[in-house]
């Protein structure tokens, strides 16, 4: 949630430099809807798309409990293949969005170049002429050098251990998260997750965006308006549909 708040503030700065032509937004890999709801609170009409029904249920519950200046709705979909046109989820229509977002390094979870290209093509299809695409991606430097091999998070009733390993050949980092949550009365539940992210060279990302019909307006060292440098951890991509 803290990251989504940080992104929302940064996105506001980006939009001041790279204006969107309207106030309809598509938030891909929206998760529990924090960014989508923050945009709705600023007057955007937002459709959040995610591949997890559990995440969408939380997003809809949050939306039901809030009053926003705009409107937020949520639909099940895969950012590599979400439907547009007659078979689409309600509200999901081609060439109708003024802004598309994909944040929290969600694009790094697309492990094949073909998947990343398919996502960009879908974004281009969804955007109206002049529409803006904003996304962030972890860099190879971050996955290889800055994603700590072992991270331990502890708080009352909660412990989580994250172990990551970077494979230079595939440029992929695998993180295994194991933890326990609960208390001494109800007991503790074990959970385990595996996350795999791939780092893409910036020139590959730029090429795939252009091939999808999206003109790159800027690539920033994320949370700044400076160009990426060798040790950048995350790159913010801004591209526009002509």
C-alpha cells in the first residue's frame, strides 16, 4: 500500500509533464485496488484489471467502503491477453482509455519477451489516440545487486523470511517467501510464495513499446525526472499512443 501511495504522488508529477487527454484510466495488475481508488478519488473513472479473484474481491470491498469523486470498477483479466470488444468485461473497450498504468514491477513478472510484447499491444489497443501509458520496471542492477539474498521481517504475530537468487543467464531473480502469521491463542498459519522476475534491457523495452505502436516520451530513474543511470533500481516508462 505504501508503494501505491508513493506511485500515485509520482504519477501526478508525471502527468503534469506528460498530460493525458482525458480522465478515463485502465490500471493493469491492479491488485487490491489502492492506486485505482486513489485515482478515482482525484476524479478519474478507473477500471482495474487483475488476474486474481481474491485480490479483486478485496479491491471491490475497499471501493464499496469509500466515496470517491470518480468511479472505480474492477474486472478479471490477464494483462497479456485481456479481452477487448464485444467479449470484454463490462467497461473494457478498445481505444477508450486516456491513461493506462501498470506498476509495482508487475511487468517484470512477464518472463518471456513475447508476453511483454503482447501486453504492450493490448495497452495500445485499449488507449484512445493521445492516451498515455505509465509503467515501472525493476532493473537488472536491482535484481542482481540490490535485492538482498535474505530479508527477515518481524512484527507482533508475524514473521516472514524472503530468500532470493539471481540467475545471470536468464536475467531472472527467484524469491521464495516463507512465513508464519497468527497468535498464541489461535495458533499460527504457515504461508509460502514464490516470485520470479525478469530484468529487461531498457533498449528491449523501448523497442517493444515502439513495435506495439506506443511512442516513448520518457524513461526516468523512477521517482525522479532524471534519466536512468547504471545503478538505477527502477525505471519509469512513459509512452503515448499517437
